[in-house]
C-alpha cells in the first residue's frame, strides 16, 4: 500500500464548517432579541453612569454628534441637553420609539432613527463626533461598523466608545447564556471590542491617536437585592429574557440558570448598609480616537 493510500485510510476526515446563516437572518434575530423585554426600564439604572462617561469625554460644545446603538437614548438625550446637535440610531424600533417620545417630552431637538450600524444612512464627513456606549459592539460585522463610523466622521473628528471587556460582569453573563442560545456559526464575539490589540487592528486604518483605557462603569446602582437584579434582567433585558424563555418548560434548568446568574451578580456586586446594590464588575474599554485626514 502506498503512503498516500495509507494516509487516506488512517486519517480521520475533517468535519466541514457548518454553513453560516444569511446575514439578514442573523440581524433579524438580533433585532428581535433587543426588542424583547423592556430595555428602557433596564437602562435607566445605568443612565447616571452614561452621563458621567459622556462628561468625562469632554466633547467641545455644539458638536454634530452621532450615537451608534443609542438604545433608548440614555447617552443621546444627555448629549442633547449639553447642547450638541444629536442624531441617534439603533436597530431596535421600540427603543427608537421610546427615545423619540422622551425627546419630545423634554422638548429636545434630537433625531432618532432605526438604522443599521453597518450601513449608516448619512453622508460622508457628516458628523464632528461619533459615540457608542455599549452599543455598536454588538453589530455582527465589526469591520463594516468601523468603516461606516469612519466614513461619516469628518477628518479630525472624534470617535468615543465604551465597550465591555472579557473580565466584565456582562461578558460573564453573555457566556452563561451562550450555552442555552448559541451564537450563529462564524459569529465574532462582541467582547473583542474590549480587547486592546483587536481594537487597534480594527481602527488603525482609519484613525490615529488611539487612546485605550480600562475603566469601571460608574454609578451602576440598583435599589434592590441581587434576587431583584436577576428578576430585572430576566424580565427586561432581551438576551437574558430569551434564555429563560427557551427553558420555560424545564423547571430544573430554569432554576440552574437563575442560580448561575445570581452567582455572577453576587461576585460582581457590593451591597451597602441601606441595601443599595452596586455593580462593581462593569469593566469597560474606553476608546478615544481621531479620524485620519
């Protein structure tokens, strides 16, 4: 028997990669996930922290500013209150509806639109500043997100982002539920937006003066117990709600998930004497970069 024939007999065939679903299907599922629950109710506990991060970025006044992945407006609304000319986009239609209603209630001139971070509906060099606070990191094709944010920024404009790191409580939480609702084949982890080497590789073709700093998300408080935090995420936060929905007929697995999330929150929290629970494991990577000329 020849060596080549023997190789064919003794080497185990390599399993082919599973086919990747069409991107429109991936995005439709992501949209449905973020529209599930009530993210606006969940995000209100993080808004004070978002305001502090925004203020620390020290943006010049009266910027034309785009908020990518704006959610229910927890960064865009404060930016408008600070005097910026703000546009916010998100894939979730119900969050945009909530943001528009809030802007109208507060008599703020903000434009909120349903749009895809990978195909921004704006002209080249249309904005002075692009921000994204725990938003654009979830888009499935990061290379397209980067090129689009760069395209709509004027030369010399600023990009400011805050993205969860692999050590953060949210990253632990997403890893926990990934075993229940696995990501699609070929999915690029959003948490790579919290890795310095990856971020530099992504941004360097379009941006200079890239500053990366690991920080803890500020002012992330809940006026209830850790059990209450589990209930909040289970009811209002789309990815966690969907994981529980997937297990709704399996009581044992539902309780197992609840306990694992309880442990994650407990290990990343401090509880004050007056029973205010503060998330201490909210590590994020702050990104500040300048659009190349």
